[in-house]
């Protein structure tokens, strides 16, 4: 066989193979996470190497009690899964998860953690072990206002109505600061013709995030200096750093695009 012809055939077969894979994945809607799965983060930097089940961090059990800012600013958790690299010794020394899970603020005190009892470990190292998660979730959200996507909970209404009472300070960890005055709502022009403009509320976001979770790393501090598209958001950037991952789904267009076209 002519070597050039052989290379051509190989490239053709490779192209057909890639096309077949693409045909199976491109243009298809992803599986919607179950409400109790939405926002889950699997932490497996070190667990598998120690023959332990990975940790499953469930945002819904925490966001009903604490602000996002408390964990991602005061405790230093990265916004990207797997980047922080939390170790067991970190927790035992009162860092990251151990700042709360100390037997006072939340379950599993330091002495119990260091004993490495199976019962204590399995509460966090729960991948494939959590059999009653659906019931616990149903009990947790009972009476909460509903939403269409994500956890199926309208967390904004839940907080505004007092059903969710958010803690934003940990003694010995957080530093008290004077509250900044809230900027006015921002009207963001929609690029798509006919789409309502976005009314962005600093006040509603600051309840959960403060200012420093978004500025200056995700968004700049000068109005109009950060340029992004809806595709960027769907790709997990800018607003998509939270929405579509933990905060309400970016599929719920009408929660952001609220300013009617005149």
C-alpha cells in the first residue's frame, strides 16, 4: 500500500471516530442534577490514595445556615472544586472544615476527628454511602418557597422571609468590619434583541457574598470595565462562577432579565 494512501485512510478513520463521539455528545441536553445533588462538590484530592471514600460537600446543608462569603473569604475555600486541597491535619488544626466541625459549631470535634472512628469519618466521606440523603433533603427544605431549577428552592425568598437565617461571623476566624453602603441597582443592557435587560441587585447579592467574593477577581471595580457574554456565563465564568453551579440556575432567565423592553 502507498504510505501516503495509508496515512490518508488513517486520518479519515480518525475523523470519522471523532465525528461519531461528537455526534453522541454535542447538541444534547445534559442530565439535570436531582435537587439534592445540585451544588454537590466531590473532594477527592487525597481520600482515594488513603483508601477512603471521597468527601461529598453538599452546599444545601450549609447555605441554609451560613453565608457564602464566610466559607469562601474568611475560611479561604477556593471557588473552584479541588483547588483548595484540604487535608485531614488542616481540619484537625481548626482550618477549613475544622473551623466549624469542632464539636461546638457543628458535629465531629477535634478529639473525635483524631480518633478516626468510622461513624465520624463516614458523615463526610460519604460518596456511595449516603442512603437517606433524599429524605434528609426533603425534611430540610420542607416549608421553603419553591423554584423551578437547582435545589427547587427559592433561596432569596427563603432568606427574605426569615426562613433562612444566615450566619456571617465565626469567633476567632472572622474580623468585624463596618458595613459598606450598598450601591444602587445596576441595569445591564441585554445584547440580544427583544431580551429584557438585567436588573442586578447589589443588596441581594451582598447578603450572601459581601463585596469581596465578586470584586475584584471575578468582576472589575469600574463600571463597564468587565466585558463578558452569556456564553462565558454558561462556561462557568463571571456570573457563572456561582449561577448554574450553586446559586440559582442560569437557565432561569426571568430571575435576571427582569427589565421589560420598552
